[in-house]
């Protein structure tokens, strides 16, 4: 699966908090985003809509 996040942005965010980022952290973040989006899509479909909204997240 292609990454759903921009690795440099994730690393910069974590660096801004004074920490380092492991090599596999960006992939883990992307997987969590995919799970969150899958749940949002499911909720959207359950509500018989075709548009994912912030409330679905």
C-alpha cells in the first residue's frame, strides 16, 4: 500500500516535539490513518451518504 502521509511532515512534527522518528514510524502512522479512513467510510455508508464528513472521523 502506498503511504497516506507525507513522511517528511510526520518527521518534522515529531522533531518539533523534541523527539526522533524511527525508520518504521511513518509506515505505522500511515496504517493508522488507513484504519481511521476505513472506519469513516463505513460510517458514511451506514448513514447512506456518499460524502465522508468530519463527523465520520
